[in-house]
């Protein structure tokens, strides 16, 4: 949906806490590409449907049922390409974090240019608890945002942080009451209308240039994740999540 100068992209799976399947990622990629080519669009607002979740990452229930994230348009799970698209689109991307942003959903908001959070938003990583990880942008770029020590805490301990904690660590730019979130994001978008599009584009590319090498790490991490999710340890994480029990990772783990 385009409103004024902003393309509003909403992840619309509230019944699954806006967890994404492969098809969801396809739809997000299409929406961002349309926003890229629309000359009237000056920024993109990314948010989630409902009040409970921004996005909780890949649909682990789907993974437990089928061993993957479901069918896609071209037969590929293109989450890595979505990450790069959020970075590469020459327009600011504003995350309007309306609820829980964990796992792959947390990575999405981190990759956005700025994040505005509802006071009810919650943040964190969940990969090691469900047999998954993001060893590319999701970890390396996060360390640029909050620092090495905090990024390792976030990933290794999988704690959940409230909106004010996220603000204090520089993970979000502003916290507002939930009923004001979208209006605030739109107000930020409106401020960009009288700014030079070319200046914004070059500035975004300049900021990205310092971390573009992390795309190589992301490619390697996605390859490793493909192998890991099919391993006994990775399958145990998805199965335990679906069965609502504690995972038994240790008996499947390789320490070599």
C-alpha cells in the first residue's frame, strides 16, 4: 500500500505471529522492488499485522511439518536476497515494530535504516533455542549496531529485551505508545519528502559500503544453515518447538 510518499509493507500472518514462509519472503521481495521503482515512493515502512508481533522469523512449525519453509515462486527460499534488498533499495526503510521482533524478524528490523518501536515491542534472537542461526548480517551487522559484547549476549543467551532496553542499547531510534506507532512512522516518512533523493541514495550506499563485505558472510551462513537445518541437531530444534518441549540438542551436537 502506498500512502502519500511512503510504501507501507505489512507482514500479514498474525495467526502465526507474522512468521514468514518462503512465499511470504517472495511477496516481501516483490513489494520492496515495486517500492524501489515507484518514483512517488520516497521511503518504505515495514511493519507487522496485529498488535502482538512485528515478525518472529521463519515459520518453525512449517519447518517441523515439511522440513523447509514451504514452496516458493522459483523454488528457492530467498531470505538472503530480502536482506540485501532492504539494504540496497535507495530509499530509507523504516521499521515500525508493533510487537515481538525475534529471530529472523529481529534481523529484518536490524537491517532497516531506522526502527521505531511500540512501547509494547519486545526484541531478541531465538536461533540457538530452535536449532537455527544467522551468521551473516543478523549477527555481524548487529554487532555494528549495538557493539560486539551486546550482540554476543543477544545471540548466545537469547534473552528478550523490552522497548526501553532496546532504545538504551541503540537498537531502536524511538519508542512511542502503540496506538501512535504507525502515525509516528508516517511522520518520519513525511520528513523525507523535501530531502534530495540522490543525496539520500548516495548516503545510504556510503553507510552500506562499510559493511557490504558482510554479504559474503551472509551467503556462507545461508549455505551452512541449509545443511544445519537438515541435520539431527537442527531437526531436533524444530521438532521440540512444534511439540512444545525442551530440545535435547546435546545428544545430537558435534563438538569437533
